[in-house]
């Protein structure tokens, strides 16, 4: 059986290789950024690619792991987040031109927790305007990587597309009325809408505060558990 290409391996698989020093977080991040550069002009899953920050995080992860300070299965693994999640010093647009110049001065709790686990944040993922369903005339619409003529889901379509296309190893989405579950189903990945309140929404742009859920989108159920 042919081995799974690196970009389609699961978080669990690459984590094992990173922990045993068979895989470099720097080389892994470089490979995924190169894949984004080659393919995302077509798929349009990213709103903002944080290349410099990602490489700095990858180098820090590699240094820590080389020194024996392995943090766990997300350490050195490239992850992306829906562009509702605040990222310090990096614009968070929420899919609307009203927020094109919105640059938060702090990280959302979910982003901070990923960083504390050693994850490499690749960038911010496209979504429908304001996380509502439907056409978004102001931003590029993410295209289903299996068939670009088919629906990619809403509103976390960028998260579903990037995860399915091997443009990250897992992503964060948000779900108010199906916005993790629809793109997960459309793009053939795993998506979890956690129990309300299970995952912090602090620093995440709201659609309906009493109904919003932040959750993982991954290529396996085990990976969703790791991210959750």
C-alpha cells in the first residue's frame, strides 16, 4: 500500500514523527506553506497567510523539542483558524469589508491555547460574511477541493477546504446553525460542534453569543479529540 503523502497525514501521525525527531517542524511548516502558495490561489481557503509568524513558531518548536521540551501532540504541527478568531497583530476580518483593517491587540483564548500547546498557526481562513450563510461578494469563496463545482459548505468553508486539501493538519471553525458540520460533510472531514461553553469564545467575533460554538475540523476523529 502506498504511503499517505505528508500533507494528508493526520495530526496523530505527524506528531509521532515530530516527537521522535524523524520530522522537523521547520521542514513540515515550509512544506505546507509551499503547498498553500501552489494551490490556494485556486481553492481560496485562506484570508491571510501568516508565513513569517508560522516559521518563527516552527523554529521555536524545533528548538524546544531538540532540547527535550516536547509539549504534546500539537507541538510543531501546522494548524489554521477561522478568521473570526482574534490574532494579535494580524487582521481579523470576519468575512466583511467593514473589518478589513481590524487588527486585534490580543489573541483569542482558543488561539492562545493552541499556541501554548506548541501548534504552528499558519493563518486565517475564509468564511461567509459575518459567519452567516450565503454568497459573500466581498471575499473569495472557498472551493471544494474534491470538485470545485460543488458546495464547500458554510460558514466555516475555508476551514473545511484547507483541512481537506492538505493546506493545514487541522483547523478551527465555528458553528451556530451548522457552520462546522456543513463544510465538514461537504469536504469529507471530521467536524465537532462541542457542547455550548465547552470551548471559550473569548476573542471570537460573535454571530449569536448564546448559540455560537468553536470546534475543530480535522482529517480523523482522533485528531478532533487532540484539538478539542
